[in-house]
C-alpha cells in the first residue's frame, strides 16, 4: 500500500473539513485535486486494465523511464495504489497516435502508430497485445507487424468494439502529417480479428464517409448503438453505419460548421443507456473549432478561439428529424476529455480555449504548442438537469498544469479521475507548455462519503443472466426491498487518446434489493448490442449519488471473438509484412529550452487543493505569439512532404491490395452505399 507523509495526511484532512453535503442524485461539495507521482512516459494514450492498474502509452522519445535493456520506454503500467510505474519492455514498434480497445476476452489491443523513430521500429501497421494482470507479470506483445498487423498503415485510426467482441478499425492516414490530405488518406475500415464480410475476405473495405469528411477527419469518433449499428462523427459530419450491410445513413451535420476531429478536436460521448429510457441512444458532442480545414497550419493562429458549442441528438427517427440541440459550455474547449461518472453526470477536463492540436505548425506557436489559454478548470455536465443549468464547476479546483495536446484522462475503478499527459513537442521539452509527466487525481465529493460495497460478483456474466451480490450499504441510507435506494451500473471505461474515449459506455442494469437489504439481485445487460462482450466495471450507486468502488468482470462468455483463419491468411497473403525500419522524412522542431525538467523526476511533493481554489479564466488576446495577418486559403496538397522517396517506400508490392488513397475509385471495388 502507498504510504503518505504525516504532513500530507494532515493537509488532506484539513482540506476535507466540512466537505460535501448530499443532495438529490449526486453529492455536492468540494472536489479535491491531488498531484502525486509521475507517469514515466508522457501519457498520450491510456486505458484502465484492472481495478488497480492503468496502461500508459506514449511514442518513441527520450522518456525518463527506461526498459530492461536501457532504451527509453514507450509504455508503462501505473499502479493506482502505490502510484508507481514500471516500464513495459515489449513495446517495440512506435505506438505514437495508435488506436486501442479491448476484445471480448479482455485482451487489450493497440493498433497502428507511427514510422520508426529512435530505437523503435515502424508502427504504422502493427498490432500490439496486452493481457492485463495484477502481479506485474504481463507485458506487451509486439512483433512490429510481421504477422500481427493491420491491412494498411493507420496513423490516428478510430476503434470500437462491436457485438461479437471484435474490434472495428476505421480511417487514419498512412503517414504522420499536420492534417489528413488526399494523398495520405486511408478511407477504409477493417476488423480485428479479420472477417470475411461483404465480399472482402479479411482485407480493408472502402468507406465513402472518410473521403467526404476530408481534411479534418482523423480519430473519427464511434459509438456502438443498441440496434447493432455504429454512430460515426468526423469533421462536421455524422452518420449511422451498418457494418453488416456496409451501408451509410447520413445524419444532420454538426451545427454552425464546428469541426470536432483532429486537428480541431472536440469531445463526444454516448449518454447513459437505461431501462427507463428503453436504452435509447443519445449523443453529446462538445467543443472543437470553426477553423477551416483547407488552411495550412502556418496560416492559423494559436489565439484562434475554440468552440463553446455542445450539440446533442437522440438517435431515433423523431430525434434525427428534430436535429441537433445546441447548448454552450461555460468556456470554449478544444482537445478536451469528456466521459461519464458513476453518478450519471459527465465531466470535461483538459484542453485549451484557443488554437488547435499538434505542434510547431501555427503562425504564432507558444513554444511549440499550436494552442494557448489552457482550460485549467474541469466542468461537470448533468444530462438530466433542465436546459440552461446543466453545466457547473462549483466546488471543482483549478489545476496549475496545462493539459494540452497529447493529454489524457479517465475514470478509474474506484471512482477517482486520473489526469495525465500533455506534450506539444516532437520530443521531451520543458518550455512554457512542457512535456508533462506529473499525474493528477481528481476526487469528486462522493469519494468522501460513506460508500456502499458488495461481494460475490461473478468473474463473467451473461446476457439476461441473473446473479446476486452481498450488499453492504452505508447506515444512513437504510434498507429497502424495492431497490429504490440503489442503482447498479455497468461501465466500459474505454481507451483514451486525443480527446476520444473509444468504446466507453454506461449501462444501467435491472436490480432489486432483498427485504433485509443484504442482497441485491441483478440482471445482466439484455443484448450484446447494448453492451458488447468484453470487460466492464460494476458499480452500486445510492440514490444520493454515492457509488461503490467498481469491480471488474467480463460480459458475455469470456471467450475470444470469432476468428476466421481463412480470412486472416488471406489478409496476410495480400498485405506485405511491414517495413520495420521505415522512417518518415520530416523536419522536426528543436526544443528551444534546455533547462527545467522537475516533472521528469517527480521531485515535487504531493499536493492537494480543494474546490475553494476554483477559478474560471477568461480568454484575452495573448501577446505570446507574433502578429497574424488574415489567413488566405491555400491548397492542402502543399502540407505533405514532397520527397518522393518518403511515399515510395509505402507503396505495396504487386501481391498487395490497391493503395488506400485510390480505393474508392478502384474498378470492381464498391464503396459503402449511402442514403441521405
């Protein structure tokens, strides 16, 4: 167990004096933000893997954490109890800007990445596997795409788990670039494990949506819907995708021309699915930018305001006909993280109020950062509150750490919010917005209330399966045989990168409490469409909004997803092994600051602040950048490297499938059909 110093314990106790009054469906009062420890590698990507562990993935750079052979680590495992990290030695290919998700058997998959840098191999086609454990015996398996690979290079792909427990991988580009352009676009999707479906035997499938959403369409947001289809949002456009028939249904565009995917990143979430709303899906999309996606980064200011807009739509025929309903956040935010808490509210953390994602592109970068005016104060969104009163930062402290490009956050199993990362640089650098290794833990007021608990959770639960838990309730809550005093919630905590929380969801389960209040009977999710088979965390939440610590389980039969060996072999036959030594020709910025670096060593002592120190900064014109003239539209074809040798090395051999940039026009290959 982690041991805290007496002074630190005294500080926390003082901070919590008089904290939190319980009211309504959630606990009011001060939140506590603690800076404690470091992440070893900058937290560009992360996922909760067990009740006490998080996997953190970065990129090939000079991280202070070293592997067993002395190289700079690209990945680490953080213990949430001791708050210590250990290197994951198995990451060989460059994991920079990969996608991720969990299979039905609980295996974590990390797919795609970046060309070779430093000692890493080329990660563009790699698939990495990680079997979560609690005893530090697990590590990443990575063969650099020799046999475990995707069909084509994918940098910034979207990933979602579907109803058979496999993963659907969508989009990305075939090279690292400030913004996607036609020459490097990968307008396809595929499955892992590979499938023989819709006439495509294990190989990538063209998708018209990914051509129509150019140029700002990297890391498309996807949510699996209770009808077995997929909601997709990229750039300003949205659709419902039927993967079983390979057809698209276009939905209304995001209002007011707000772009929500990289490099103008917003945040999106599937709102809670409950028996009371008949598991009706509703999407919330917040932040982003109105910046044109036809502009070269050098024509855009780091002071360009982000969007305050939130758009919300119910995905029923009536809801779609009614279109997006617009709300406004208290402050503008791009590159934010948005996800659901066990009490059903959503939290938005991290990001900036001006600028855009990436680094060293803007006309007036702040150091290397394309963004400025960090969003230091989180905000909570209550989807059930009346319109106009859904946002609040009351009681939430402001951080003093800028969490900009390449920052992350996630809910953890015990209900704490973990916040880390930020690195708007090519390699580690300690300027105004430095490479960030400090970890923060944000505790909502419910963490300081007497909490329910339970035992007896099966390791695996089936669909519509009934199971019983031994329930211990806080004494002041009392017992009830009708179950009105508790809710049982099943949550997928997802995978976080670049503001996208892939596969995350919240499903309320049917439950009832015994007459003596000591047992709660729960029914598993109704269908694999409502909760795709795979890992989840179960919470018991009082009607006052106090959750138990979450406990991990597998939904479904716990088995691996269907594996079509013939489809896999055909994919391997038609896609050459990745060129493991391929490195992209790029002009990388040089860090202008050589000093600093306290965040590497974690020499700062643990500190905690409460909501009494909350402030909401306002945006003014910054003098930190050089003057910017009115931008003019420039062809995006000038945004990619012109060196012929760079792209030639990615061209497939004669046995490979058609290059991805021309798939949608290839003779004999039909893109997905579309309805408007």
